[in-house]
C-alpha cells in the first residue's frame, strides 16, 4: 500500500529558539476510507486490512493530516510590524512542509504503480 506513513503522529516542542520564545506543535496523519460507505455497507472498517477485505481490494484510502502549531516571538520581535513578518514566515514554512508531504505521497504512489 502506498500510504505506509498513515497513522503517524509527532510533536515539536522548542523553547528559546533564536527569534521565538515558544515554538511547539503536533501533527497526526489518519487514514480516510474513501469508498467505505459504498463498498462496506455492513461494517465500518477500523484498519486497512479490514477495509481491503470488505471492499474486495477496490477501495481508495486517503490521508487526513491534523496539525496544531503554537508560536510566540521573543520579546523584541512580538511587536508589529516584526511580529507580522515572523507570522508570515511561519505560515509560509508550514505551507511548504504540507506541500512536501503531498509531493512525497505522490512520489510513493507513482513508484508503487
């Protein structure tokens, strides 16, 4: 199965980084059984194996990524407009990480087929 990274969880916790007073977050990757209502009418699958059995190997699996992030700039940087700049950098970095995860998933799927 291409989604070998399903059900990954992790957390980030850093204190006193260069420009940040607090930087922490966590993420969780969960499977979504796309066709479960259509193909598995008699049960709700709880694992990939159950889903594969009840769908006859025809069901699609997607990923749902939950990410929570908390950051607080250090004292001189938490005042506008510097705080806006730092927030922008953090948002851009987060979007880049998500895009990299999507590209990795695409590469895994292509390599598998």
